């Protein structure tokens, strides 16, 4: 797989496919990622939207149009909010959000789900899900325990300011196949709904 990618061959998506969030809708390509990340990365994600970060970093190093200031491949694989601004979930603390992962090819490793502040690419609060070993074992989708592919997370409290605006935060699923050394990321854009109970002086500053 690595040598095929190194020589620039694009295999059929079914061969390369690994994993992505399918519910809620996750970040996808659009015009902004071409500008930020260059056409090679855009084409790679278009051909396989479950591709892994290390493949994309190789493409980046060979593309003069890759702009590292605008394209952080370790944040949602460089997928841009402005391409996804029509697809923002609105949540409030305590909401239980069902997540579905399309995990096409397993690579056993570690994984987590967290809220990430996009400005600093920094986790906000505790992990919402955490697998410290044994994530995505086996050879095909059905080898992976259903609980690793379909689960729910509870929207934490304390995000009302940090994640008030669409684009400021994402829910990110992150998975590292430890032997394969392949990193997967998939992001859901969301904002925290304003609460009538808090429209007082505390939140007007
Ligand atoms: Cu792989």
C-alpha cells in the first residue's frame, strides 16, 4: 500500500478505504480545501474520503500549492469549515448524539472522540470516548465490535462560550492504527445553542 502511494498510483477507493464518520454528516471537500491544501490532497480525499493523514502529508510535501498555515492535516485532515458551513449541528449540554463510523478496513490501535477547538487544534475538556487499546481489530468491518462503530456521546457542559460559533469547534473522531502507523480523523461541525436561561449579563461581554 505504501509503495503504491509513493509512486502516485491511486488504487480503487474500496482498497484504500479505512474510516470516516457517516452520522452526523462529517466534513467534506469543497473549493476552500483546494485553495488551502492544494489539488493533490483534494483529489486524494475526493477519490477516498477515508484516507489517512500520512498519505496526505506525503502529497503535501510534493505540492507547492500546499499552504501549511491554512491546511492543518492533523485537524480534520485539512478539510475546511468554509466548505461545510451549511452542515453545522446545533447541540446543547446533555444532548446525546449518536455517532456512526464507516470502518471499512480495520487496523488495530487506539482511538478517541473529543471536542477540538479549531483555532488552536486543541482538545477542549475530557475525551468523550477513549479506547487505549484494541480499537478496530481484525481484517474486515464485521471483525470490529459494533460498539466501536456505533455509539453515542453526551455533549458536555462548559462549551457555551468556546463553541458558541460555528467553525470554532468540531467533534473529532481520531484513530491510530498502531502497527499500520496510519492516522484517521473525521470531524463534525457544531455549535452550542444559546440558552434562554443564560441570556443575561454573563454572556454579553
Ligand atoms: Cu491501511
